[in-house]
C-alpha cells in the first residue's frame, strides 16, 4: 500500500469541526491531527492521499463516502454511519469502532491492524485479503463474511460468530481456533488440521 500522505503537508491540529457540513466535498493531500468531526455531515465525501490522526468521528455521517490512499490512524468512530462507504488502499491502523453502521462497507487493500471492531455487525462483508493483525473482533458478527486470505495473526475473536464465513487461505493464530465459534465455517485442510490440534486431537 502506498504511503497515505506527503510528509511535507502541514496538518490541521486540534480544530473543532463538530456539526460541520462537508457533504460531497473532495479533499486531496490534506492532514488532520486531534481534530473533532463529532456529528459532522461527511456524506459522499471523497478523500485522496489524506491523513487523519487521533481524530474523533463520533456520530459522524460518512455514508457513501469514498477514500483512496487515506489513513485514519488511532481515530474514534462511535455511532458513526459508514454504510456504503468505500476505502481503497487505506489504513485504519489502531482506530476504534463502536455501534457503527457498517452496511455494505467496502474495504479493498486496507490495513486494519490493531483496529477495534468488538461487537461489530459485519455480516456478509467482503474482507478478503485484508490485513487484520491483532485486531479486536471479540463478539463480532462475521456470519457469511468473506475472510479468505486475510491476515488475522494475533487477532482476538472471542465469541465471534463465523457461521457460513469463508476462512480458506487465512492466517490464523492458535487463539482464534479455540476462541471463535467456527461451526459452519468454510476452512481449508491446513486450518482444519490446526483446529484439531488446538482442541487436543492427535493426528497420525
């Protein structure tokens, strides 16, 4: 993935954009740090090569927004609407999501390392090939999700629902194999063998 912003771009620091209306705007080569976008109207916003660091998007409406080579690092998304939004070549590293609307959330070549998605509704989501190392997916609903070839190394999935999900080709830590409910999950032979070993079976 390309670097999200130019190092020479001076960031906007500590500004309050709460309740602001930026619907359908186009932002390119912008940088924000510790800014508040609480309850902001960001519907249809287009960003390219932007960076948001430790910004607060609580209650923000980001539905139908599109982001290219943009980073949201250590940002807070609480009760935010991200439905039908699209991220391509982006980073969400260390960001936290809670009670968000994620219907038809489209993620392509996006880094979700250390992301907090505990309890998230990700049913039927296409997450194939994403980097989700050390992500918190405890109690998340991933039923029917496409997780093929995902890197879930170190991820937490305690009580995650994975029925009808596809994990073929994914990288899984041993903890996931004992924490998550994998009944009805599609797996390849390698994961099946690892699952059996994690549950104490001796394969000869």
